[in-house]
């Protein structure tokens, strides 16, 4: 282990390829376990749970990025050789995941807070994917949407289907559901706020 082998530590600090490969092999499995298992973090007065990921693609991507950061000249120089290196890697991984959650939060806020134009069928999902990572993220978010919609009260579910799936305007939805336009607006607000709270509960966004 890096914090116990002074010769390995010396080669690591010099950036020797053999030393870096040995460090990678020694710690990669533990880091994968950490990313799959998740962790908790504090946001203001709340404790939020990141539940980890079972996506092999996501794990591989994060693993690559963590070691890319950890093996940079600056990071190798900052490691003191005393504290367990696994803890050092997990700190980098944790910051990486939190950065991604914050980026995801900004995208989802824009989606949840923006109402569709009349006649435009949209949904609470990531827009056109541009990478395999976004394809995976879209599928995961779709599963959360389906789970959320299934537990909505009947009125909110009908409003959701009419407004966000069929792209109907508020007047048409009001007629279809048998309620006033103002109640459609109220239902839309409840749907958006409830969905955002649901994503926080699932560990998808940082409040």
C-alpha cells in the first residue's frame, strides 16, 4: 500500500509508470466498491444520500477521472504519504460525484421549472443525448419519472399526462379533467415541486 511502502511512494511521486500502475491495481477495486455503495453528504441543514451507481459505464468513467486527477503532478505532490491513500482517493471521488450532481441539478431545475409551450409535447427528462453517459442518465431519469407519475393522485396524474405527455394547453386539460384552468395551474405547480422533492429523496439532486 502506498502509505506503507516508501520505495513505492518515492516512485509514485516521481511519476514512474510502474509505480502508478501498481497504485492503480492496488486501489481500483476499493474505489469501485465506494462508488457503487454511495455516501452521504450535508447540504445546509440536510443530510443527503448519494446511493451510488450500478452502471458499469459510469463506474469506468468516474474511475478514469479519479485516477487522472490523483495522478496529476500537483495531486501526487500534495499527498503526504502518511494518511491512507484510499481515503485520499475517496475524497477525490466524492468531490467528482458532487460536482456532477450539481451540474445535473442545474439541468433538471431548468427542465422542472419551465412549462411546455401549448402543443409542444415535452417531459421531465434530459434533452437529446450527446454521449453514452447521457443515454444512461436519460434512462435512469425516465425510470424516476415513471415511478413518480405512478404515485400521483388521479387529478395530478391526468394533468401531467395531458400537459406534459400530450402537449395540450391548460384550457383543453381543464375540460378533459373537469376542473378549472386555475386548478390546472395549481396541479402543475404541485407536480413540479413534488417531482423536484422526489429527485432529492432519490439522491439525484442537491437541494
